[in-house]
């Protein structure tokens, strides 16, 4: 990107993982977010490479209505950075934890928006590999039509890389094949989406144990099945219950192969 955006920083938005995020105002008056590699990782090759890969993949996916899109990316003072659109609102984890009214009223629409974002990635032959509520931003200003956008592509990769690289992600959302076969597929994102959807509707994790280690064992074990979500959410439509439970199938061949197939069933 040749024409660099001129901006001023108005405050720290968030700090965590590998990144620092700042609220900025661009010279044309637009509000946006500056996301840059944290200084502690500047000289660490693996985190730096992962961060840069995420910048490039987000840019490849931008612009798109379901992606928190890139306005600019590059490197400044040895720090890789990206300027991304500001999404007004909060992440889905906040809505789940608060059992927010918008979530109660529009959980179907919010998850449909999340599915559209992931289906778009899968159509581009990319894996997200960190599908979880924190990485979906929800703009609820239109309370009848919440807007959902996917963010954080630091773990994202191509299909080929998913087959050959050691899987990484957030353990509570990782699929059995990632634990057992060290393999990441589009169906692995589908499984993570199922965990997120189950949690969003019921307030519970489908494979929760007495400890994080036990939860991971439950997820990896093909013989451990989640309780039907309809037991916790009797108001849930039979169609959505079938979709979520298929997403959570332990065997890859019993799961949706990708989020486009899942989206088709959600929309039908």
C-alpha cells in the first residue's frame, strides 16, 4: 500500500497476546484502530512471522462486510502494524458472559453472520484456526440487525499449511483431529464454531470437565459426546439444534466439511 494513512493516536484500546491496539483518528476524520506487534516480540522470529502472516491474510480478505477489514499494513520502527476499520460494539464473549439482551433476541442472526465470515475464508482456501467468541465483533447499534465481523488472523493459514504445520489455537475450541492427528482442516473451524454456538445459546461448554486438562481430554476422546443442546435450550429450533450437534461431531467425516455447507443448512 503506497499512500500511507496519516493519523493521530487518541488512546490505548487493548493490549494482549502479541499485539497492542490503539484508537486513532485518520486525517480525513475516520476513526480506526492501529494494531501493532508488541515491543517484546520485535526480535522473536516465530511470533513476528505469525503476526506478519496474519496482517497479510487479513489484507487478502479485505474489504468484506464480514471481516474487520484492513485499511493499511506495513512496518514502522521495526514493528509490523495494520490499520483496521473500527467496529463499534463489543466482542461476542462479552455478550455471552453478560447474557446480553441482544444475544437473547438475535443469537440466530449473530451466529449466521459469524458463519458467513468463516464460509468466506474457507472459500478462499484459508483456515482461521482461532474461532472463538473473542474474535467476533458485534455491532448492536441496529438492535434489529446486529452486524458481525471476524478479526484476529494471527493463527490463520492456507489449507496446505494446516495439513503440514503443528496445530495451534485455543484449546477449549480445538477439534479432536488437532489433538490426535496434529492436523487442521476446514472441518476444524467447523468444530470450533459448534463449540462457540453451543456456548452462545446455552451458556455452557459442550465438553467441559473439572479442569482445563480434563476438558481437552473430553474434546480429544471420540467416545465423549456432548449432551444435546436442546436439553438446555428447549426453545431452540430443531434445525439449529441439528446444525450445532453436527458441527460438534467428533469424527471429521460426520461433521460439515466446511462452513459453506454449515451455512447452507443454517440458512435453509
